[in-house]
């Protein structure tokens, strides 16, 4: 009888290495994400290795949600196989490698945060902001298509790589109509800012329609001065499927 070798999950490995994280770093980030969203997990290096080797084809829901929080990508883009309805994910078998019986008893998965009513902001959004370049003496606009995921009152948004020459990430918290958090942009290595990394804070007001958020950003400039300007997110599509993201993975300008 010939053994069938599992196919490695190259997509997950590429995302992790693109984040410049070791397997240990990634596991710690998954644990931290679980605590932030009220769903503690026991992610460790061995579990990450089993995912990337293909030994585990699909993560349990608690790990799937943590993976989305850490990477800012829907689980469908992280190289895992879909689990048919009524089946359990592979890492629920032989769970002694992942969690101890005592830890499962001591920290049951809370459900209160998951059942709290929140307007869903998941989907594809067009992100637009304006900034003044003192070196060029003019104002410019930055635009990206971003995929936004939501876990309770936390939002993560990551730009689609083909939508702009720079990469953008947003980590936000929703409190009613007020959306507050941080932004990070890695500029184009061949552009004016030569691959510099900028970051700052962001506060937006979500319109009652749920189709637009608008507000202000604050951050430091090239000359280490503090700048601010308008920022808006405009809703485009509720789907985060691979086909939808492929359609929006094009220039947002």
C-alpha cells in the first residue's frame, strides 16, 4: 500500500515569512490574538509546523479566527482545505499535541463576545487618504483596496497587493459609530519615500448605512513632524472569497 504524502501549505508559510515571523513568533501572535478576542488558544510551534507541512489540512474554528486576526486575511486564502459541514477539523484529532485536558477545562471557549450584536463590516473596501508632501510642496492621495475582517468589535484590514505599490494595514476597534485604531504603510521601495515605513493613529465615524467611514489620520512625516489629514473607507463588496479578492486585486487609482 502506497502512503499518500500531504501537500505542504505553501500559502500559509508564504504569509508567515512575509510577516517576518518565525514559527515561534507566529504561534505567540496567535495566542495573543486569541486573548484579545476572548478566545484563548494553545498555539505553539509544533502546531504551526503541522499546518505548514500539510499534516493538518484545516484548523479548528478557534485557530481559524486567530489566524485571520494575525494575518488580516480570510482563512480561505491561507491554503487550508475546506471542512465539510458536520465534520471536525483535523487538529481536533490527537489534540493532546495542542492542548491539555486540564487547560480545556480551565479555559472554556467564551461565547459572550461572539454573540454580542455588531454591524458586520467584513468585505472589500476602498481606502483613500490625503497627505501633504513638504518635500514636493503639494498634496497627494493614497488609495488601496483592502480586505476587512471582523471579530467582535475588532477590525483588521490589509491592502490587496495589486491595488497599490505600497502595502497598508489597519487595526481598528468599533465602539458604536466610532472606529479607532492604528495604521501602518510600507511605501514603494522604488517610489519617492524609498520603502520607508510610516505609522500612526486613525479615528473614523461610520455612517448609519454602513457603507462609508470617514475621519482623520495622524502620523509623522519625512522630516519627523506630526501631520494629519482626511481618510475615508468606502464599502465595495461583502464577499471575501478568493474570486472576489482576485477581482479587486488591481490598481485602486
